[in-house]
C-alpha cells in the first residue's frame, strides 16, 4: 500500500507508487485536520492519517496495491482502505479482477467402486487452474443394452463454497492430452445428452446434484474406443 512520506523541504510525497513530479512536489499545499492531511499532486487528491499512511486517493490509481495485486495502469477512481471504485456505478459494471473469488480444490472423488476407483491427478492451485481426475477402465460394461451409467461424486470438503455459486465447468478427455471445450453439462433427468471426446468416443456425462461442497455426475459410453476417462473440473463462487 502506498504511504505519504514527509520530505526535507516540508512537502509530502507518495512512495511505492508512480513517481510524483518534483516541480509539483515543491508546490504541494496541505490541509491539516484532526492530525491527518489532505493534499493534491500529479496523482490527484490524497488523504493521509496522522501517521502518514494514505487512507484514500481520488485520481490516478495506477500501480497502487489492492487485494494483493497492483491496480492496472490507466485506472482512475477512488481508493479507500477496503477497496476501490473505478467505472460507472450506475451501469452495475463489475470487473472480474476486483472480485474476491473462492474456488473449489478437490480433495476426494467417490466412484462406483472397484474396479472403478478414480484418482486425483492434480488439485487446482488458483481460480484459473483445473482439478484433474482420472478414471482408469471407466467403462467396464460398455456395449450393453440398455447403456449402463455410473455415478461419480467430486467433493471439495476443504473449500466449501458460499450460496453465491456460479456454474461449474468440466472438460473431458480419453487420454489426458486432448480435451473437449470447457462446458457446463446438463442436468441428467431421463434425457440422454451426448458429448463427443476428441478421440471420437461418444459419451453421456451430466450432473445429478450439486451442493456447497460437491457435484454429483453420471456418465456412460454410447460408442467408441476409449477405455479411460479424464475429467478437468473447476467451480467458483464469490468469496466472503
């Protein structure tokens, strides 16, 4: 976080932020009230507390830290201790980078049982990362009529999400290399919706339930040569 620092000439300069022109710095005019200070410079209007810490800025916010990240260059607005605003409030515009996003980190996967025992190949490290699950010999009874489907619960007990839950996204693969496009697959309720894997295998895959800590899927193979099924899974919510 940027802070105000008193200079030998009596002026106040913003440090850990974009540089302030020395010419303007020499001409800084301060208003002192209740131990704090208000002054203008090339950045805009600054408000500091009695210790010299900036608690508010109106103007150029470029490079200042918020939520552990620098504010993008060229962003102007109002910065306070707990957040900043930049944009047209009346338009209800919300920038993704301004949200605190909670994300699911898969810690358990429950399959139909032996021999269908899923393995967790990778756990998401951040909100843009994927959880990766592998099912070896995922379709042991394929080719039967009617087509058999199997239940799979993807559980993220350690990272439960709030009720402000967005859609999950999954990608499917037969080999863990080539993947389908990210998609929110439909609720399975007596209607078969086919998804084609990159190797040409046709499967059904969709959710039957989801809660704050898990998503339950069912899947089955309609036709094709794939033996294994790889699943990439991510799920977000607005953090508390």
